[in-house]
C-alpha cells in the first residue's frame, strides 16, 4: 500500500498536491439512452420535416440518403456528409449553417438556431442513429394483436415461488428463491454474505447518499441482534437524508432543473417547490400511485380535496411543467415541442414506453399509434401551462395559485385595501409637508435646481446628457409657483439625445377623484437659429408609459393629442413662457395654459397617450420633438409635479416662507412617517399576495389533430382525448369539460395497468443494484431488454401494489434479502461465466454518484449544512432581459447537500456535469458513469477538495488522541473501516516525511503539520475506497 502515499510535494495552490497516478485509455463509445433520446426526440423529426423529401427513399439529390444510418455512412457525390464526432468538419453542419453560399440546406429555408444546435450536438456526440436500413424496419413490429402475448403487456400475476430445495435452503426471503433458482440454472455459486462494516456503509450510502459515522459503525458492529440490519434499514428510512437521496433519483427521471431551457434559459424561481415536494413525498412514504396521480392532476384533486392538501397537490404538477421549454413567448407555435417532451417523458418514466416515436408516424416497433400520441396530446393541449419567461415575454405568467381561487380573491382585496389605506395616509402627509416645509415644493426646491452650483453640470437627482448646466441667466421671471431665485438650467443645442431626466421619488398614481398637476417655465435662447424641436415628457420611467408630450421649436408650441401632434400657439425666441397642465386620469384627458402673463393660451380635453398606465413619476426634456434636427439652446425653470393645483399664472408672487420651530419639528416627524409608510408599502407590494407554483392548471378542452409527419402546420384528422389503445384506450368523454388529466392519472395507476408497477419496482431494483431486472429501465417495449428474472419482477410488482404502493416497504423487501447482502468479492469460475454479474451471484461494486461524492466529502470534513437552504438568489424578475446571445447563467455553491444545488439546463453545474449527473433535458432512468482524467484532476486540484481536505485535517487535529489514533480515525471517517497494518504504517510514515519535505519548498504557509494532515486527507478523499461502495 506504500505506493498510495508516494507523494510529489508542491505548493498547495495551483499545483498537484497529491500525485496518485491514474492511468486512463480513451473511453469506448457507448450508445446510451440519452443518445437514443436525442435522436428520437429531436433529430429524427428534424430529418423527416426538412431533409427526406430530397434525401429519402424517393429522391436522393447529390446521391445522399438521410433516411438511415447506412445511407449517410455511404455519403453522396460530395463525399461523406456526416463525420461522427467532428461537427465542424461535417458537410451537413456547414450546409445548415449557411456559411458557404454554394452549400445551403435546406435551400431557402434555414433551420432555426435551436435545430442547428441539435444537429451539431448529435454529430459531436457521435451521430448515434438506430436506423439500420433504408426502410427503417429493422426488427419485427409488435402489433396490437400480438401485444397481449408480450411479457410487459401481460397482466401482473403473482407467480409461485421457486420450490427447488437448494433455493429454499439458501434463501432468507422470497426474493432469494427467485435469484437462487436462476443461479442454479446457470450453474453459478453465490459468494458469502458481506461483513457488517461493508453492509452498514452500503446501506447508508444506498438509502441516504451519505457515509455512516464512526459512532454508527461502532454501534452496529456491537449489536448482535439477528434483526440488527433490519433495524438499521428502518432507522435510515426514517432519516430526512433518505428523501434527499431518493428524491434525487426521481428528479433524474422527472428531468428536473431550476431553469427553463430554450436559448435564454430563464430562471424558474418556483422550481424548488417541486423539488422539495418530491423529497417530502419520499420521506412521508406517500403511496406511489398517489404520488403519480398528484403529479399528473394534483390541481384538479386539490380543488375537490381537503384544504391542507391544496398547495402540495398543485405543486406536484411541476412534474409536467418542469421539462425543457421551447419558445421565447407563450405561443402555440412552440407548444408542440413542449408537448413532445412531456409525452415522451411520461411514457419513458411512468410506462417504460418510447411514446415520442409515434409523433411523426405510428411507432415502428411497439403497439403505439400516432392516434395514441395525439390522444394524449389533446389532454395536454386542454391544459394551461405556466410560462417561465423568455426572450420576448420576459416575465413569468400563468403560474397556478397555491390557494383556492376564492381565498386568493379575498387576499387580493385585503392587499388592495391595505395599499389604499397607506396611499391615503401618504397623500395627507405630503399635502401637510407642502404647507409646512419651506424647502419642499413640487418634489423639492425647484426640483433641486436652486440647491446646485452655478456654472456646473446639473447633478443628482437629475440625470443629464450633453452640455447642460445651472446658470443664473436662466432664471424665470414668473414667481407664482416658486419664490424668485437666481438659478435655472441652460441646455445646449446638439445631438437629439441631449437632455435631462428627473425621476420623482414619490410619483403620482391614478386614484379616484384625484388629478395630477405639472408646471414648467421655458424659453428658446435669444438669437437661436436651430430649427429642430425639443420636448417635455411626463409619464412612467424612461419612455416606459407616456402620459403627456409637448414639443417646442423657436417659433411653435405643439402638444400630442392622443396619437397626433396639434399646434397650440406661436412663440418668440428669447421670451419666457409658463406651462401648466392638469391631468384627469379618470377621463384620460389633460387641460392647461401656456404663454406669458396677459398672453395665455388655454387648452382643454386633450387625450393622454392611448396606452398610459396611470403613473407619473418621470420628467424628461430632450431634443426628440416633432421636428427633426438639432434643437436650439433653451432654458427651463420652476419644474414641478404635485397632487394639488399650482397657483395660476398671474397670481400673486409666492413669497419665501418663514419656518417656525414648531414647523421644523413637525416637518421632521412628517419625513420620518413618510419614510416608514413608503417602506411598508414597498414591503407589501414586494411580498406576493399568495404563493404560486411552477405547474399546470385546467384549460379549455380541445381534441388534437394528428400532425402529419410531426408538423403542426399540416393537421390531419381529429383524435379524441384518450389513453393508449394497448392499455385500454379509455376515452375522456365526448361531453367532458375537463382536460382529461384526472382520468389519465387514474388510467396510469389502476392495478390492471401492467406497466406502472413493473417499471417502478424495476427502477428501485436498479437504484439498489446498479442494474435493473430489465436493464433498459425506461424501455419495456419490443426493443428493450427482456427481464433476467421475470418471475421476480412480477412478484415484486404484485407485492408493491398489495402493500398499498409503499416505497419504503419495497426497500425493506429488497434490502433484507440475502441477495442484497452478498459480498462483492470475485469467484473465478463465476467471473468467467458471468462477468457482468447479470445473475447476481455477488453484489456489484459501484462508484459513488456525483452528489454522493460531494456530500460525503462535506460530511467527512465536518462542513455539511444539513438545514433547509434558502431559495436560489436569482436576479430580481424586473431585471430579467436574458437572450439567446446573453442567456442566464450562474453557479450558486453552498455547503448544503448537492440535491439543493441550482441545476441549470443549458450550462450545467461544472462539478455535476463532470461527474455524470443527470442531464436535465431528458428523462434519465440510468446514469452512465464514466472514468476520465479530468475527474481525477478535479479531485486532486480543485479548490473545493483542497478546502474540504483542510477542514478534514483540522477536524482530525481537534480530536483527542495520539497521532496513530488520529490516523485510524481518518480511515474510519473516510473509508468506514480500520486500515490494514501495512496501509496504516504507510500513512504514519507519510505524515512523518511530509513536513520535512515541505521545509525545503518556498511557501507562505508555516504550519507544515496542518499541510501534512491535509495531504493525507486528500489521499483518502481521492482513493477508490472512498469513491466506491462494496
């Protein structure tokens, strides 16, 4: 074991700290379920729609056929069109990119960016294509007539237990009798049962995804009760960590992600509610049939069930909504892609059938017709889907409420009443402030102009562009609004973007019986000769919602009346004018006066902008009026907006107010009260009136039409909403006013359905053993594998249903078996006859999955946070503007369990993707573990592992005991065992030599003792004994 500790000592940052030599050859290409899914869901429909008319069985332009693998492997007149693994060199990719004017396919109708990306991914991944011959008829078709004879479509019937004497004597449970009978047939002898250390580590990782603690190991080893292992299983099943572990298994199948997909990959803030619901459902041992029904039709069940179940049942429908979404806006133009994902995922995850293959035509191999597909399609089309946000419609919409509609309406009314009460109090305080605060008028002393320095650019709270400054010569002669002062604003002529903007902290909002009042004084500078116009704008934000707009040239004053410009009067350069406007939000009109004293032009009943939303919180003066060209220099002064009328032009001049001590005290009280009320209003507006979920709700019932060749623009005959014919073909009902999801949920989970229970118990078996009784866990059709132990599969399915669909009872049956508790050691004869352990003569040694590796490292280092994490810190919704060119991307790391990490579709978490976590774009029933150099390099060099190894070392150094005792504790924590003597001595020698070696290296860290223990920790954390389970 000394070679395990042969170390290259280097500075710990940026270098290899531990040189454990792992040798890797190039990985063999394997056809995975994900490869097949990519082809069937995206590539085959694309080829049928865009390519086969010219490169199919009837016509082969350029000699190229794309209707089979053999066809494109032969190539055409230009050579090979597809080079697997080399997308950039493939003629097909060059053609669809339109980079070459002489090679553009499809001609005149370029594929979308999403379709091109799919083709590139397909070719890069090896161009996996299951079509063997041009007629694509490899394999016999399983017809509807023959289906009743096929093993997976036969009813689940409890079989008799094998009665062979050797099987009975060897077995602990009925499971063992099925296994031993097969072993006898294959002339294989099972190995012995594993030791107790192996069993507690196996069971603990299996059920919780975490390693057992030294204390738990000690207690289990000391327990001589024959039922000790059963009691261990019971304890683990009651742990919160169980739901986190097995909930993650289901999230693989459900294609869970915290982002929506499509090009911009918008965040889905509410996705975590579905994740947490899944975890809780497993912890509560919710019957699997109920678990499925709520995910298909939980919102309908909620409307007719107890109030306490309303929110969780609606949340459960996230199973349907959580898949990859297509389209930058909610539109029927994209929904057929969303529905294709849902139908295929429901088929694979719940029934073990590739329903997506019937989208373009009847299934080539299984008894699934296009009518079956579109019967389910109509159910989805009759459903309302939450939209997560997209490039064009950036805000989420149609998220179902987590409270009943009547309750939601009452909560909304309560919010409206509370906001109205606050608004009334704010208005009263503001009016009082106008009367008492000498420094406040129309949002501030002349909106802050008087308080700024002459000759300097206008500063905050103004926003300026261009040559704009506060000057004394811009003082208006009018004193009916503000007391006479010495300052105004001079705006130079120039670009049409030159201007100023002022956003009122306390803007005005339309309310019953209230009007809005605006004032400004202005003039065009004397001698100006520019002919362009400048404008005054009042509305919400920066041209977000226009209320009024006025446009001024040196000779003309114009207003916008509705959608058209309307001239009001002539003007003279160098002369000051005053403008007052009163907006009546109720009538959506405005009136006012413009002119000089004794020369006022009145106007009434002018229309505000058609789409004004009733908010006035922003004033703009810029050079984009009704006449193009540079605007003249102009001066403005006495700008104001308030909820009470201004004095009319010609009224007595306003005198500076005198402030009394009592006024000063009251003004301070008003300011404090306004701040408090404003904060209360913001908090009330920011907090949702009621929670929502990312799920589905009932829509308008409609039957779908078959889409010829999968093209929604080519509708065929109408198909009634119904279930698969091979499973009964039950219709929703001609007069039904429901979508049909509730009926679908019932059809999926009835005991007579031969697939649902079989598929799930097979998944659980596979998650325990690494391989299912049916190895193709998501394909129980004719192209899938036959069960190795058909009797056992049916016995488990029957037991599962008879137990009330209890998942925890299923675990107990499996884990209490002798088969589960076998050792993982070799037997040469068995290994030669059954190298893949198909017949389960031993327990198959398995690598930890990505989440278990990370979580185990956190546990061993003592830094795992087992609490419930906060929601992901996504950017605020009102800032969302993600696009296909600038999509959302973030990594939110924490020390919580890995199931709580933010999962992104388009750019996956770098650690999770490196260690083969599930691709959230597909329903993943079986992860495909790999062994790559980059994984080893990550474990040796990543900052995360180095940080946690240091924490592991600090934990060891804090423990009581000698150096030798700490070494044994390190192995107990990391490997769940005591080290053999040779390994122990090598570790001790390693520690002794390490500090001495470091002393010869120039490094900043003086604590060589901690460095040595950290290095030992890294050796343990990167060893096979840590990374695998026996």
